[in-house]
């Protein structure tokens, strides 16, 4: 297995200097805005998916399932 089994803690990463309070606030504000954007996108996608599902359900209600064979009675 070798190098692929290395623990993530054993990987050397460059040290970053700590953020100042102002920089931390700016980073936090950016993260909050990004989270809001994701939530808005998720809500918009859910609405589109719900509408598509409703439209498809209406088609099936009016015309029957596409794989249903007509009964021969």
C-alpha cells in the first residue's frame, strides 16, 4: 500500500501566520455569506425539483403511466 496509506497528520504543510481579529471577522463574514448563497441555491433547486415532480405527476394523472398497457375488456 505504501505512500497512499499515509496518515493526514504526517503530511507537512506550510505554516500560516495567525489571523488578526479584523481578518478573522472578514473571513467569518465571507463564510457566512457563502453559506447563505448555498442555502439560497438549495432552496431554489428544491423549488424547481418540486415543480418538475408536480408537473410529471399531473401528466401521469391525466394520461396514465407511460408504461401502462390499455386494458382489453
